[in-house]
């Protein structure tokens, strides 16, 4: 880990799944999980981050900041509730491509939350630069999932295979990375850790599923093949599948679906090429079985993973507020 490589490590999160109960504190010297009220999300967390910068500005550090500000339920603070449209404006106008009008109110609140978080992040970056840390610090912005607003019949997130839930940002700023560079080759969240470790000159992970994207960040966009399989799977009885270049294969219940994201980025037309479906299905099922087998071969934790984590009443309350528990 980065701690083993000599970095001071700290995390400030907003509880729920990103907590000690679920193993996220492993490798951190300091791990703070604050069950922040919706109206104070992001602001308090990034304020913690700024205080940490001031305390550790002379050393080598890894700082992880996590917020639910743009997570369902969408609750922008009072200063942002008038953004984008007046509250009394009728919600009859089109919202955007494929978003039904009935989702206008929550769609607008989602956009307000994004704008608010963007302003909070901008303040954090300004402070980073003001302290003289910007030129020697890598900043990575990433999300674990997107949100749906009825584009394919689903709302929020959790059980949908479509791009509105799967396509997330990965933005990197730092030494040697040109501003405005865009990498079109698809990647995966499992690539984030290997990329960071290479950027920082730390030893690679022994069993990482992802690959480093450093070469692409430094201008070699062809360093990673677009034909590399990228897997996704929702919990419970949700969808699962694989992205393979322009193709996207999905298992949804008893259905096998195939989309061509180059000609159909909105995923409106199923491809009827059964040979492509069969090839992707066989590759996906084979690789998925291999990964499941590898996970099953890992030794159980001393605490007994079969019983699941013991979570506090506050964490349970936060999970309910975010829609993860009844």
C-alpha cells in the first residue's frame, strides 16, 4: 500500500458503505467517517480535507475524500435550490435526451448537487494551489456509479446495465499531465489503483485486476487496447455483462443483450448478430467463473466474513437515508 511506501494516509468519508465496517479503513493511518446531514455533505468533508492539507503540507500524503452530495436523495443546500430553473416554473418542458418529463424535479436537484459539489471542489483546488501543493500533487476525481432518470425505465441506480449508470468520470490532474487531454479508450475503476501507484512510483499490487493508464495520461492513447474486456455486475438479481471495445454484452435475467455503443450510444437498438453475442457470452461466462473461483479460494477473515459486518445504528440510519436499506 501507499502507507508501506512511506506516505501518510488519511480518509474522510460520509459513512454508510464507505466505512470501517466494510473494510475501507484498511491501509489508512487516519480514517474519519462522518454521518453528515444532507445539507452539509461535501462542505464539511472537504473542509476536513483542507485542514489535513495544512497539517501535512510538508510531507508525502495520500488523502481520500468521499461525499454523497450527488447521491440519491438529491438534496442541494438552500443556496443552490434556485439554480437552473425557478421553483414555480412548470415542469412541462423537455428535460433532456430520453429523460421523461415527470423526472424533471429530481433531475434538476441532481444537477444542482453537481454544481454545488463542483464549487466545493473548486475551493479545495484553489486552496491546494495557494499552499503551493498543486504542482506536486496528483488529484483524481472519480465516481462509483451514475444515476438513472427513466432513460430506460429505471431510476436512481443499482440494477441497470445501461450507460447512464455505468459511465462515470475519471479525471486526473497533476505533474506531467497536459490540461484538456482526453482519452477515448474505455477504462474501469479497477484501473485507478494501479495508475496511482505507478504515478507515485510505488510498488504495484500483486493481484490487481486493473492495469495502469499512466501511458495514456502522458499522451500515448494507444497504450491500452480498446478490445480489452471490462466487466460490470450489480448486486442481488441485477444485470451483469462485459464491455468489449464498441460492443457491450449484457445478461439481464434470462435475456442476452448486445449493443453497439459506437453507432448506438443511447442503447436503443439491440444488435441481432448472434455470433457476436455467443462469442462475448462465452468469454464473459468463462472469465466470470474464473474470477468467482479466485474469490472463493481466498482464506476467510479471522472475524468470520460469513456473518457480515456488524454496523452501528448511525451507519444503518445513513444506509436507509441513501436507499441501501429498508
